[in-house]
């Protein structure tokens, strides 16, 4: 029984680590990608219509990635 608990604890730690890595990669990307796409808004700079569409598409992709991660976490054997 102790071995089973130790194995399950190890699996939980591994699952948490995997989720942290995925989330960290999204957070890292969010540090530089919006600026590269021209999405840094200041009073002197507003994105063009094309840039705004690209940023919207990018934000939808990020939302989709986060939704997949959330679903994976919530529906894992540890999220139930």
C-alpha cells in the first residue's frame, strides 16, 4: 500500500511538473510575441488594422492553448 501511495505521489508530481512547463512556455512567449506583432500600445503607437487582426488571431490561439491545458488538467485522473 505504501508503494502504491508513493507511486501515485510521484505521478502527481510529474503531472504538475508537466503542466508547469506548458504554462511557463506560454508565459515566456507572452513576454515577447505581442511586441513582435506590433501590439505594444502607447499613445504614440496604435496597431494598424492588419496588426490588430493578427493580434486578435494570436490571442485566440493563446486562449485555445490555455483551454486545452485546462481541460487536460481538469480531466486527468488527478483533477477529478
